[in-house]
């Protein structure tokens, strides 16, 4: 069966309408509607014989142009098959941007149609597909409400993911967490109707460099006994965004067959309120042997990550990297679009930032400022999970996590938001991928 005819999406740089290959009538049309190639402007283009001839899309000037700018066009196009023409630039990123902008979370909608793209000449089809799929996986998981993605359902999703990728997988669930020495994961999740659990996935040859990814998997966060206000709970289905992005990253790594021994650790809990919820003032043991006084039950993500990081650190990986929707302080410092990056290896941090800039997935390095370590001191335990002051919240959270990393050659912590509060190029409103392309790009350079 023949495919339907594709519709041209003509990419035009600012002031370059005459070079866009339009007919005289179409050029006059563009002039008449004031289209000059303004960044982000999408305009229908009539065919010379009448009807729709395609669309014009403005790229603006080259300075500071996002690699995924085509995503602003696909977000507003009607369903159909499109092809890119004009000033395409890098065909791989032009195609990727289109796909990411066309994303729609339609699980709960009857109408399920999005614009599709005919891959432009020169585009790396495999790269476009794997990075599209990685982003869609992360977004779908984050956007799914907690009633359909609690700890049990999330484990099922992860097991299905592991099966698709032929990964080894095991789960430690409920009281077995205590028996196998993951007391903080158990304490945070024990008040939920669905038991806490730790997912442990692995892939690759044992002799290849060990890359271990850890993702925060809080399927919903009430704040615990230090309960959040109702406004603070509205987006808490996204508190497993770190785990979702780690799974998207793992997909890209395995699909590209990078030469690494990959391990993925995902502690899954729901931070709920019940008679057996952990309390402010409690002192929790940890897998590392350190004790933690609970200054705030809403600082739960760092607790479950602490146990998971300790496990990952025990086998001395080349890289131990975690992603987590961890602190509001990170958003206050850098906003929703720019995740802070903390690392024990400055050269690695620079490589990650460069890879993020190249792939329109920005990161910004923040300091592991040793003098702030004392902000987590406790009078009765080895540390306090909330800190003594409201200052430098994303830094102190990172310093807390660093206490559980002792053996890894390098450690990286990404405090992501996992949510697009307004549409940006390649990032529609809602749950979003952050850090996947940056980390994948760095790993691809090192381990292809």
C-alpha cells in the first residue's frame, strides 16, 4: 500500500525567504503575512494551484539557536506525514527535534494521532529512533498518574523493560529490604499500601567498564508526616522522574550497544502517611553503616538514594551516576530547564556539559562545597537529612549523597526537575526527559 503524500515543512532562516525555493506567488504570500523567518513562527503555505502547499517555519538567526528548534513546529502541526526542506542544518537533530516536539501523552485520550516525519537525507536513523524512544519512555512514565504507576505497577514496567533489553533483573521487596540491609528504603516506603522495593538490573559483558545508574523512584510524595500543602502535591506523580530518565538513558546505551557493563538501580517507594510512617526525629540506620537523624520526612529521596548508592558503590564502578527530582532549591537556583550537575570529577563534568550543549540538553555544574558539609551535622547521629539552615539546599543534598560514595572512580549527581511547565523546543508541556542526551553523548564518545 502506498504511503500518503508528505507535506513539506520548509525551514527558513531570518531574512532568507528569497532563498527558500518558493514560487513567486508563495514568496508574495510570505511577504503579505509578514513572514521573514522569525524564530518559531509557523505559517501555512498555499499551493500555487490552491489548497495547502505546506508550511513555513522560521529559524531566526543562527546565534543561540536550539538544536531541537523544529520541535516548536511539530508541536502545532496537524496529524499527517511531513518532510523537511530548506535550511535543515544537522539532519539528525532536525529530525529528532521534530519527533520530540510531536510527542503527546495520549494514554487517557480517545484521539491518538500525531504528525510523523519522513526522515531527511543524511539523518542517522538509528540515533533519531533511540533518542526519540528514550525521551518518550521517560515522558510516558512521568506523565502517568500515581494511581496507575504505584510501586507494584512501576516494578511491572521495569520488568517489561528488562525483558525487552535482555537484562538480568531482580527485586528486593518489603521486609526483605531489612533482611538484605536496605533500612532507609524500607523506612521511607513502609507506610504505603504497596511495599517498597529495590530493582537491580544489569546488562553487558562483565569485563567492560562498569557504569552504574541510580534513579529516584518515589511514585508519589505526600511529604510524609511533614506533609506538603495541597499545591505542593499537584505534581508529585513526577517524583519518580529520576528513575524514568535513568531508564530512558539505559535504553539509549543498550540500543547503541555501547561497550559498558551497565547496572541500573531503582529504589521504588511511595512516601505515604500511616501509623507506621517514619517520623521527624527518628534515627535511621543505613546500608553504609552511617546513621541519619530525620529532620524532615519530606527529604525522603536522598534517603532511598543513599542505600542504593551504597550498593552501587560497593563494586567500585568506573562511573556511578544518579538522577533525582530532589530539591526545590535546584529550581530556585537554576529554574526548571537547567539541571544542576554535581561531580567528583571536574573533567567529566565538563564533558557532560559539552555533550549537553551539543544535543540541546543543558546542564550546569554546581560545587560540592566542603564547608557546607557541616550543615548536615546532627547532635545524636552521623548526619541529619534536612540540614540546619534553608541555605544552599541543592548543594547540601548533593553533599548528603556524597557521604554514601566512597569507592567509585567518579560520581555524578543530576538534580533534575523532570517537568516542562511551558512548551520549549522539543519539550512539550508535562513530564520531560532531562540529562539523557547529555550523559549518552558523553558515554558514546568514550565507549562506542
